[in-house]
């Protein structure tokens, strides 16, 4: 069981072309951790070769004691950024935090409760459980694709997740480092789910707030990524 009073959190922020939000999200993460009295933490930012001025914003944090910054020399994908960050992690629990403002760091307290009270290994923040402050409504086809991918993934791994594709995934560090991650893109989501489920780790879900963006606002994931995710589910479900 992890002790809340002694736990160290590692917040991984993969980032690509988020000049308008990266500064805000870093400050919100720190504010949330301070309010909830998680004072032992590190923030690991990995820029995936941004071209919009994001890098300059990130570099302004390079002298912050609890923040480390890392930069890819080419655009590799979210999964690759997470793999880079994992090499730097020193905490007990890892939180994946997207660099946009879709996911609210003030949900950290809810996301972490199962680790302290139920000895969770993995916690997913679900946009579909209800109970968050709000969920922005749009993109029916994204919703349908998510539900189909989650359903298919559940069939193969014998779980009953409601939101496999959620961006809020939290892990015991020992669990995440006990699998070998290969996927460099958004296909990280099904890969990590399948590989951890095969290890029989304990999964939990909690409701979260979600303020999804439109494409005009900078959303990056699309229909192509849904087909890649489906391929990933099939590949790792049958791969030993």
C-alpha cells in the first residue's frame, strides 16, 4: 500500500505544438499539487519537436527545481515522449498529463485515492462515468470510435473499462516499468492497457472533468488514429 504522506509523484507532460497552453497547464499542475499537499513531486516535460514556439516557453522553466525538460530532435509521437520521460522518472506514481487544457489537474486527488485506499496498480480517469464537474459535449464520431475501441479492447483483456482511450492514466511506477513499451504514437493507449492487463495488475476507474477541444482549437487525434489503435489492440492481444 502506498502512503499518501511519503509518496513521490512523477507527472509526465508529453508536448507537441502547445504554445498557448503549456505554460497554463504547468502552473495548474503545481497549484493542484500544492492545494492537495502533494509536495514531493517532479514534473517531466518532453517536447516532441514543436515548431510553434512551445520550446521557448518550456525552456523558461528549465531552472525550476522540480521541473526537468527534454526535447526530441524529430517528431516521434506521444508514446515516444512518454518512453523518453520514463527513463527520468524517480517517483512512486506516474501521472500522464496532456499539455492542452482538456484534462484538469484538480482531478489528481480523485485519481490518486485508489492507490492509497485500495492498493491500485493502475487508475484511469473516465470521461463517461459521470461525477466530474463537467464534460464538454461534441464529436459524436469520436465518442462512437472510443466506445468501439474500448469494447473491443475489453473483449480481449476481459475487463470492463468505460474509457480505454482516456488521456488521464495513472500508474505505479513499478508496474509501468515492468512492461516494454514500443508504440510511439497515440497507440500508446491500447498498448499500455493490454500489456498491464496481461500482467494481472489491478485497474480502477474514477470520473473526471473533460473539456475536449475542437480541431480549430488544436485537437490532434483523428480517424486515422482510431484504425491504428484497432490494429494495436489486435496485435498486442495475440502477442505474447
